[in-house]
C-alpha cells in the first residue's frame, strides 16, 4: 500500500474475505460442467463470506442475484471452461458493486478548484487532506493550498500546518476566533492571488453526526460552492461507514468517498458497501499513516486482488513512481561494462526495495502470491534494516571488496551493527548470489532486470529477487 505503503499495508487488506472467497471459488473454477446445484452451493459460501466481511445485506443480495442470473444463463453454459467463466462473472460483478470504473477528481473549473473535505472525528480527515495535497502535487503536478476551518480544535490547525510543510503545500493560516465561512472566503482569495490550482478545505469533525454540525457544514458548503465535496470515513467501521456516508449525503451533495485505514481492514465490508448504499464513488483509499499512503481507487484492480488474482498494474505504477531510475540505469551500465556488483550496490538495491514497501508488498500484488506475501512481510523490514546496518558498519574498502571481510573484520562489523556473525555470513552469501546473477544479466536483460528491481519476477526462489532474505 514503502510502496508509499507502511509495513503492514496491503498484506492484511481484505485478507479474511479474500481467503474465504478464493477457497469457495477454487472448487467451482475447476469444474468442466456447471449445474444449478453447484452454482447455488458456491453462492451460499460466497454469501456467508460477504456477510462475515460486514458487507451490507442489500449489497450481498444484489451481488449474488446478479452472479446467479449470469452464471445460469447462456454466458457461462456455452463456454469451453465454464468454471473459469464463472470466476470471470464473479470478478465483473464484484467490480460493478464497487463502482465499475475508476473516478478521479474533477478539477475542471476556474482556479482555484475548491475541494471540501468532511467527516467524523477519528476518521483521519486532516491527515487525508495532507495526503490529497501530496497526491495532487506529485502526481497531478498541481500547486495546492490548504486551509483548516476547524475552529473547535486548535491542534487540528497546527497539525495541518505541519503536514502542509511536509508535503510542499501552501498553508493558509486560520484562527479559532474566526468563523469558518470567513476563513474559507479569505483562503479562496489568497489562493487565487498565489496562483494555486487547488484549495483543500479541512472542515470540523464531530464524534457523531448532530444537527449543529450538519447545519454549520451545510452553510459553509452553500457559500463556498466547492467543485468536489469528499467524505472521509473509517473503513474499519464496516457497513456503518456506508450508513454514515449516506447520512452525510442527505445534507451535503457529496461527490465522492475516501476510505481510510484500509490497510488494517481485513474484512472489506466498507469498500463493497459504500458505492451501492451512498450512490457515490469511492475516489481514494487511505492505506497507512504516512502522507504518501493514498491510492486512487480502481474497482477492477481491487476485485482482482480480493479474488487472489493480484494487481500487477498498481505494482507497475508504484515501481515507476518509487524506483530511482537514474541509479538503476547507472548500476546497469556499470555491470554491463564489467564492473563488480559490490556491497554499495547491494545496499542501494535494499533501499530501492524498501521504497516500494519490501517484498511482501510486491508479492501481495502478484497473481497467486497472497499467501507468500504475509510470510515475506514478516521477514522484510527487520531483515532489510539489519542488512543495511551491517553494510553501514563496513569501511568503504570492505564494501567495494567483500573478500577482505575476514574473522576479525566480521567481529568488528557485527559489534558495530548489533548483529550476529551468522547474520553477516548470510548477507555475504546473498550478495554473492546476486553478484552471480548480475554477471549473467548483461545487455538488454540487465536493463530489464534493473527496471524490475533486481529481477523481481525471476530470481531463485520462485519469483523472489536474488539476494532476498530467506528464513
């Protein structure tokens, strides 16, 4: 979900739902013939899996009815592989329940495009504003201003100021003595003068929906007339998230939903319920605490992941965005010219891998690798940190020529890095494995391998890169 994704992200996301659906569908996907009986039995399991995932009952009924109608119809019956066709039907309907197509932000207006962000306290609203600002700055190349209209919590204003500095957004000051309407009016005028493309407005949250809160935010909306009104909701609350968003939608003309804490949501009820219940699209998923942990919502990709089919498109996008291609190209050129792959280079590869969330985050997005992802994630972070600490404890000469590392040097390195000699021996062995692989990967193959982060699809270990820490 790091991939901009923190350690735990995307390896737990919808894990229980994915496991249940995968096991239910595995049996029928191998069938050479589908009958009403085996379709009904499978859908019974699917229905239970969805209900246990806290998907709203009306959504479960709509989904299973559609699947049954299509599965028993001509579409599957005439297929050469009925079981696989049934799986495709499930995937298509799962995607449809979550909204069908991805819907981005609408910024087609005279700048600044005002985006109002609303939600209850504790949903991560202020952090989401910062994440959204970073997304717009880095991926959409927009100049962004942010302002807090939360006059009830001085800490929220301070928090937004700190986060704005972190993500490179322009912060518009506000004070608890001011009225929210006055704050936002001034912020719009200032953002216009500063040539900001977008103004993000963080509104006051409450612990629960109440009349006073609704009246205030409705009045603010009427004055501001934002082009986007986004509702931030905690995915951990399951179908309650959808019901809360629906209640808000009766007061405000919401244009989209942002689901937060998705990384910790093993069930998936909110993601599968929100679109149908609110009739509003999910636009983003919050997948961690850091400011880069915000993913555009793609129903098709998420449907694939829930069914254990992976999400290679998202993985490719993350690699494209997170990997330092200049350093990768430099290393490729060095090896092509006969240069040795030393421990400085190995450390660089470890850092690149950490940038995209480690091996677990990568495996989780590869088809059929969900089970391995969890085991890999358990190894990733601590192991990578230990390996980096050992390399940092070496002298530059030792990094360039690992053969120098003898008994006394090993003791010094492990003492300096707080590790054991066997850890260092393992590191040196993994480095040698990767060095051998690098020698073989000259020419175009080397270039492709570097683009794939050291051969993520082809090292020894069935898809693990050479040098990846193994137990």
